[in-house]
C-alpha cells in the first residue's frame, strides 16, 4: 500500500465499538482506534491520518503526528536496543526500528542519531537507517561558496559537528568555529564556506567575507544598542561566548563591526562596554 508511512485524508467507511474503519486504497479498510477518533465522527467524514503498521504488523491509522515520515531525515533518540536492532522514539505508539545492518556505529540508549526513514520493500515495514552517506550518494548538488543553506546537526566528532545540508548533502561545522551552544538535532541557517577537491563541504554558521559580514553585524549591534537604551556591556575584550550569547556572531566579526562603527562615530568603546553616540 503506497500510503504507508505517509499522511492521507481518508473517508470514514464504518463505525465500530473499538474505532472507525477508513477507506484506503483499492477500498481496503484501515482501522483508526478509538483514542484517535475525533468527537462526533460520522460515516463519510474525512479525517487526516498517518498510516503505519502496528506492533502486530497490521496496517493502522493514527491522528498522532510522527517526528518524521517516510522519505524524511530526522534526529531521533534511542529508547531501547534489542536483538534485532535499536528502537527510536518518533512520536508514535510503536517505536521506529533501525536494524543492526543499518547502523554506522552501535546505537546506544538515550543517545540521538541522524537517520533517514524509508519503507522496506521486502517487508513493507517502516524502518530507518543511519547510513546517510548511502542515501545521499546519488544526489547531484551544485553549491557555491557563500550560499545560504538550512542545516540539521547530525552528530559530534573530534573535528566538530556533521550536518545535513538542505536534506541533500553532508557537511562539517568545525568546533573552533562554533561560538555558543550547538547540539545534535539543532536546525540552523548556515553558509557554504568551502567545497574541497574531494567534494567534502565545510559549513560556517557565520556569513563569510568582510563586505557581507561587517555591515550586517554592525546593523545588528546598532539595533541591540537601541533596544538597550544606548549601552551593551560588551567590548573587544569580551569573551567569544559572551558575544555569541548576546549577538549570535563570532568575536572576529564583532571586532570588525565595532571598529567600523567607531570610525563612523556611531559608537564609543569604553572599559564597561559600548555606548551609542546620541
């Protein structure tokens, strides 16, 4: 059934004591259990549901929304590990299986992993894989340095954070370029910093290039000064963490921006912080 693992708006075909039956493809009936049936539901009403298989391998419907559906990537936490694989919390009564053969490293309970959800053609079951490189292998990407992208933080390593770029490529944000808190599962705007000869992609959380960074950063500082009645307790001696916490920018960009604002006589820089020139 092609709607397994997807949302569908289905018509109520039959009312029973334990729920309602919905009319699926080829007039097949799919049970929506009582706890998910909207009040006052009648025959021929249409209900938006998610279709999956329950613990007894029956096709079933729910009005609960999983954290991701078939064909999507997500960062999900491991609830349990059994002799068949790891089971992830994806927001439904039945947890999502990652078979051992689909794990890059042995998954551990309470840790979160980037996975891709798919329908196993052999069994018709919804499962997930952590072998993301295999899923993305056939994708043709044409990023340029400086492109703005959406990222999903997948895992942490000694180098930094592996990220999923626009659901079609993997990249790396290096730990020495992370200012502030970044964790697995975060979704951010980011920028393509460098595309290496081997095709690997370096990603930055900051827009690259003085011409792009400084005017934008300078305006951000001015806006914050206006919000804070003309003073913020930051200067060129402030820690990178304090700067990122307040402004979400690197200390390097901050120093460039306040230097330009100072030259333009828009601010003064004191030991206590920055003052807006009135």
